[in-house]
C-alpha cells in the first residue's frame, strides 16, 4: 500500500475551486488503494461542514489541521508569516 501525505497550505474546506481539486484528488488516491492523509493549516473559515461533507466525498481520508499564525488578512506580510508558520508545523509533523 502506498502512503501519501498531501500537504496543502490552504483553508479547508473552501469555496474556491482549488479546494474541490485537492479533496477530489485525495479521494481518488484513496479509492485507488493509497493511504492518504491531507495536512492543512488550522485557519478560520465560515464553513461549518467537515471536508467529506462539504465536497460530498464517498471515500474519506484523515484531515490533519496544524496550528499556524493565522494572519493572512494582513496582506502579503501576513501571508508570509502564515506560510512560514505552516511550513514549520508541517516539518515538525513529518518528523513525528
């Protein structure tokens, strides 16, 4: 069995198209027999549904949310801070 850790620095679920692409890619990989884990930042969202419900997934997989400094609303500087904090959290997660 193939183990895949899909790391995406995006808010999930999201109303944007990239969220559908990520969720459906992970679903297809899981359906094909891979052990898939989606790793995303823990960011604020108004969407209350979980990833499988929001994207109507039939094959599910774990979604791991890593703590980050969620200051994307500050603009480019906030995005850099959030990205660096997510990269640090993701590296720590992969090491464990």
